[in-house]
C-alpha cells in the first residue's frame, strides 16, 4: 500500500531543498501556532527518569484526566499512538465490510478500510454549496434499499473543508445508524475550535457511536503521538486487545496529562485563532482570483485561479520555505485546491505576500 501524501513532512522538504528543518514554515499540517505548551515540555523533562521503565500500558492517569474532561467513564476511553493508530484498528475489530465516508476528507479512513479489504463508498459535500455537510444526502443514502453500510466515517469539523456539522445533525445521523445496527465514527481531531458541536457527551445515548480525538493539532505535539477513542467500554476492550502493547510512550502520557490541565493555554489558543482566522481569510480573499471557503477550524481550504497550476504554486512557495498542502488529488476536490494552516500573524503575512506573487496574472 502506498502512503497518502499527508501534510507536515518537513524532513523530506528539508532534505530535498537542503535547508535546516527549523527554517521551514509549515502551513501544510494544521498545528496550533502557539506551539507546544510549556507545561507539557516541563512534564516531559521531569518524566525523563521514567524511560527506564515500560510505559503504563493502560494509560491510567491520562484516561482519568480525559474522562473528567469528556464527562464519561475512564473505561470508555482508549488511548493510542496518535489517532491514526486507532483508525487502523477499527475496520477489523468492528468487522466493517462496507463503509460510507463523508468526503472530501482525511484520507486515512479509506486507507485503513481498503487495507483490510472493506469496500468504501463516498458521499461528497459539494463545492457549489461551499462544502456544506450533506446531511440530507447521507440520510437518503442510508435509507436506500439496495445499500447497506456497516459504518459511516464523519470528520467534524471536516479536514480539509473546515465545515462543521451541528451536534443536532450528528445525533440525527447517530440515531439513523443505531436503527440500522451500524457504527458512526466521528473524528473530532479539530473540535477544540468549535466545542459546542462535540458529541462526546452523547455517547451513552448512542452505543454505536465512537468519537475519535487527537492531541496532535490543538496541543501542537505531532511528534509525541497521542490520540484517543471514546465509546462503549466493551468496544474499547475489543480494540485494546488488538493494539500493540506499550504503543503510547511515557513522555507523551506525562506531557498530555499536564497540557490537558493548562486552561490558560486553551483560552489563549482559542482567542488567538478566532481573531487571526478573520484577518487571514480577509487578506486571502483580497488576492486576485482566489476562492476561500469558510472554516470553523485552524486551516482554510482555497481554490486557486484557473490561470495557475497547484504544482507550480506549491513549488514556488516551497522555494521560499513555505510548505502548503496540495489537495488537488483528494477525492471530491478539483485540481485547483490547496489547504493552508493558520499560523502566527507574521508567518501568515509572509504566506499572503508570497501567494499574492504566485497568483498574479501574467500579462
Ligand atoms: C482529521 C484528522 N484525523 C486524524 C488525524 C491523525 O492525527 P494523529 O494521528 O496525529 O492523532 C489527522 C491528521 O492529520 C486528521 O487531519
């Protein structure tokens, strides 16, 4: 199986361009620009002495903290080496033979499903509707007699469109799937930016709903690898049986416990993003021919003008050490699409200036 082209591969770009990793500004992975919280880094330093032991295979302490925050039992949580590990445990454990993916979206669901022999169908939000979540079409598709799905994968808010489905709509979907004895997997990797729509508190109402979360994005720790799945405890036990032992290391566990309690970081991050997103989107919209789609998260999807080629633009930006995510081959999008993270004010200005030059019409 080939690797999908996720964002964030700063090491490859650094090697290819012969520049140090630190000189690359990564707009291709949507990581909180405020950086890893100092509370987490301090916790790592004091946990260093623990590396002489195996990590806690039950992530006991971390599950207590997560459970308190989610308002659920610790038994309803399984921690993984990033949420990607958990995505890959789902198809076989839940015996998913056929799945519906709400797209255009994160490619790892399809990769996990196809890799284990499941059949995959997509239902795409439409560009003409600014990628509004296609709730009615999903419900219609589910009630079609000729189709039967074991699971629906929904990313909320959705990567890369930035659109969010309301909690009421997700619950409507959960109810429809419950009636059909099928699973609903809701990936809330970016929910920290629009928490009112989280369905984690609804898990006891919908036993066939699973909520996937990641600490990677909001806590700026992609290199540490922590994600978790929340759902019925019996399901978590089954998944844990298939998980490799000690897949979550002690430094990541210690850092996560500390960061999750850092309320000041959470408030600063949300406030920063709310303000900067408005500014950033406005500035992008002022560039000639670029269409910017509205976003509830810390990234935006945009369509470059027809007189440009995405390959050329991303290349020119990379030559200035600005990395953006080429989305032109993602199922459900067209060839002019890129996604960019919202970063610090200064970095965003740099990107906008560079992008402005790339999209200028040649006379
Ligand atoms: C929507 C979504 N879910 C899950 C992941 C995986 O995150 P991680 O494995 O770092 O927790 C990503 C990473 O890009 C993502 O965009």
